[in-house]
């Protein structure tokens, strides 16, 4: 496995809880790290630098207290930064991450070698999410430590490539960490991701339906009710292919079968619309809910600690089962 020393003896599962728009906050991150998986959040879930600073302080102080009380290291946490020209405060966000020594930076919408070097300079590592081999090659050229392969069926912005093909092609030209994203909800899924060559799994939708997620109860309830047939892939809302729950679009007054094109991405405006309760926007982003193809496996809304414990049992069972099945052929 191509894992950095950062993770040594700190993970109960080879899993990252993905940074999710509006759903990932400090409570979810802390719960994940205490349970032994990597917790992450998007910097843009806080609309001010003061708010981002407060979250970073809350997370670092809480995890330090956990380690002092238990004598065990928590899993590391990460922050997702948007590397895109519309993110006018990227340098300030990065400066805060440096100040709080954020162990893992996840970059989106741009792999920039200068940013990678800045994170390496303070001792952090950088993973970059991609949906195509072309972008994976650009990330590798930027000297990232890991590539997140966003395959078909991922929640939110999704790729369209098969995970089998995408992971194997990335590994041909990249010797860093490969993280697989797309349609995973169980410990058995994590074991399957490793079997096909990934070092870590990257799971988002399943963690929306947890007690600590900041998502609305209505969103969580909808996740329990829908199936893979209710997920639609469209580029007509954000300009980039993304998976949304059909029923949430209908509740927002949109026709999922006739979506108007949104045009060029304006991240700041979309985030402002999502955070503003009284936006008046034609598209109330906070009520357009995404989910991945693994949604049909979600049947409850437990605390993170219970969910990770269940996944750990599933992972061990799946891993031992694969070994036992392989023996039958010898």
C-alpha cells in the first residue's frame, strides 16, 4: 500500500469521509477522526475566514483533548480547498491551514504545484480529486501525494469512468496513493476498492445520513427512502456532471427531465445562494440534494462511531471471505 507515514497506526479502516457541501462540519470531522477514519470538510462550508479559523481551532483542540484523554492518536483530518480563479481567498484559506498544520489538503478544480509545495513545506500532504485520466496525469505532474479517482456513481460532482479502468490506468503512471470514490456505502465496498488496487476508499453519501452530519433531517430522511433509480446525472445545474436526487429537484420546483443550463461555474455565487436562507435565487442550492449510486444501501442514520464499527465488521468479513473463496480454486 502506498500510504504516507501520516496514517501509520492511526486508522481503524482505510477510509476517508469525503468533504461534502454543507453536510461536513466540525462535529462530523471530529466524530470520524475519533472513530479512526479520516474526517474532512470543504473550506467553503464556512463563508468567512473567521468562521474557518473557528472550525480549525475547534477540530484541533478537540482531537488534542481526545488524544490526551485516551492515549491514542486520532485519525488525521483534512480540508478541501477549491483551486479555481473564482476562489479569491484561496491564499488566505491556505494560510489558515498552514497556521493550524492541517495534515491533509484535498484540492479540487485545479492541481497547482506551488500550492502542493506550500503544503509540503509545513509538513502536510495533498490529495487531488479527478474524474479522468487526463486530469490524473496533470495532478501527478503537480507532485501531489495522492489522486482521488472519482468514478461513475459518485455523489455530487461525478466521473463517468468505470472504477476498474480508472484505478488501473492511474496506477500505470503514478506511484503515490490512489483513493477510490464512487457508490460505496459498506465495509465490503472498502475491501472491494482495495482488491481492485486502491489504497483508500473515499465515501461521502453514507456519512450524510449520520447523527453528526450538518445536513437537514429532511435530506437524511430522503436518503433512506430513495434508490439508485432516483439518482440522475446532469451537467445542467453546475456546468459539471453531478448526481442529484430526482425528488429533491422536484421539491425545488425543477423538472428533472427538462433542466435549464446553468452556464459557467461561479462558485462564490452558488455558495452564497446555498448559505443564504433568503436568497430568492431561482435555484436554492442548499435544497438541491446530491447522492451517489450506493444510496440504496443506506437504511439508518446512526452515530459515526456505530457506523464505523459496523463497517469494520463488514470489512473484516469481506476480506476473510475473499481469502477463503480464493482457496477453493487451489
